[in-house]
C-alpha cells in the first residue's frame, strides 16, 4: 500500500467525507459542481491559479538572456518543469492536502504583480466563460520583453479516482538577446488525477504527457509517471528535447528525469553517454510574492473581494454561512444573465477577446498547432473552441481603456453597501457615484 499524503479526515468530518465520496462515485456530470465538506474546501478561486506560472520569476526570465536558441529551448523546459511544483503540489505541502478550489463566476478577475529585481511582472486573469468554465490570463514583463498568455477549462470525472482533463493551452512569447524577432512556444496542458481520496488527504498527480513546441523548431516532450502500488515514485517524469528535422524523441539533444516536485536532472544527450548538466531542486528557487491591492481598494469583480465572505465562512468551518454567501453570488449571476437575455446583449469581457486569425501571432500559433498534430497527438483539445467558448487572447486595446468599476451593472451582484450590510441582489443598478443603491 502506498504511503498516505497529508492528514487524515478529521473525526468530526468522517461522515460528511464518506457521503461526499459516495456522491462522487454515483455522479455523472461535472464534479466541480459538487460541494465538498468544509475541511477540504479552498478559500482560493481557480482564477488565482494563473499566478503559479511565474512565481519563479528568475527561471521565467532566464531564456531572454540566452543567445543560443537550443539552450533557450532547454531553459524554457526547465522553467516549465519548475512551475509544476507550484501549480500542482504547493497547496498539498502548505495545507496538508489538495483543496477543492472555488469555481469562478463569469467576469471574475484576479489582478496582481510581482515587483522584484527583474522589474515589474503583471498578471491579469479573467473568467471569460461560465458554461463552459474558462479562465484566460496574461503575464507580462516589459523590461525583459516576455509574455505568457493562455486559457484553460477543466472537466472532472470519476473512475476509481477523480480525473481532470485540462482543455486549452499556454503561449510563451520572448525576444532573444539583441533581437527584434520574437520566438513563440506553444505549451500543452497535463491531465490530472487525484490520489489518496479514501484517506481524505487528496493530492494531485500528473498523467500522460505534454509538449512544448517552438517557432524555432525545437520540441520538448515530458512524460509523467506516478507512484504505483508496488514501485515507483510520485511525481516522476522523463523528458526529451530535439529539433524538428535534426533529431527525434529517440535521438534528443537534451533529456531530463526525476521528480518534478522534488529533484530532477538535466542532461545533454541520452542514455549512458548523456552528460549531466545540472541537478535541480524546485524548492531551492526563490519565489516572488504576488502583490494584490487591499480588498477595500479592489473592484467587486476582483476575486478576493468577491469571495471574502465565503472564504471567511470556510475558514470558520461554517457551511451554512458558506452556502448563504455562495448563493448570493450565484443568484446575482442569474440576475445578470437574465438581464442580458432581456436586453439581447452578450457579457462584455474586460481584458480578453476572441483571437483574430489574421494576426501575425495567430498565424504563427496555427503553425505550431500543426506541429502538435504532426507529432501524432490524437484528440488534442488545446484548441477546441466549442469546448472553451472560443480561442481567447489578451486585448491590449481593451486593457488600455479598462477602468473601475469594470462592470457597473454588476456592483450589487457581488458587493456590499458602504455600511457593510449585504447589498440586495434583486436590482442590478448603481447610482452616479458607482455605489450600489
């Protein structure tokens, strides 16, 4: 039997956890809609998860300083491998187990920045669709001329354990030293499955594989393998990097292996003749702390302000209050959708728009998509507009004109009156000062 991660189910929660597991096993829809026991709920919304991509700022910036294109591709792979610990393992280490995140509502925003020795790195994350649920994001450092953007949807199902399919992709754009010609890297997203459910101490394991495909012709493939009942280590992987037309997965320029949550080794070549370049531990990297505006200064559509009452209720273990405040948001969202339907208009996204297929960057992107297809990847859903309500890109024109309140018609939907009392949700209007009336 494999070792148990995290803490066991609290004695007072064993009944609710058992009932929750039974409901999972018999549920046929998207599991994200189920309400888990309080001790397993997160106070953090999925819209915040975009920040995990670049907390390791030094590694993210590193490829912009490397003149050799093959080594740049290797540095991109190294950065990506390092993000996995933050994206899929950090919550288990910090909180004892993986928590069920809050499901973002349409229009929810998470805005922040990292300010460190690398200058300012800005994050914009927005829930651009609710049915299906899709989060779009962009992370930019103008000083080092690098940007990451993308979007993803998640579909959860149960078969012996919880399986999460991630639909969407990430795009990294950077400028090599002294060049005004950008490089683009298309990154696919891993499949997830949740382990240790029966013990009430769930943690994330990655499955199958992902690719990084660059406009310079370099391709990386990362294969994931978890711990089995008899042997193996959790969070294990092997990786290969080669150049299209000058090698293959079986004849790579660089390789890597180890545990993405612990220690891994980068090598030149493969097999017994491989030359070790570096053994690396993600925990040794200095992480940058994201700066977010104080809640009292946030727009009511910003995540931490919108969910503040829910988060406090979860921390107290008060499920009645949690349900009450969640219902306020859900009912307000229904009121907004009804109003849009009556006025025959569509919800306006603040920072993101549908991709313009004629744009140069999108032409390059489509070429990288074709490369993914050429690798024999079947049923890849990195570009599946029907499952993500479109192909989403950061809209710089929108961003320049965006001002608070971002959605005046929705202030009552999520906010509170200035005296701290709950604002009514039956009316969707504001007075001239922008304060709910």
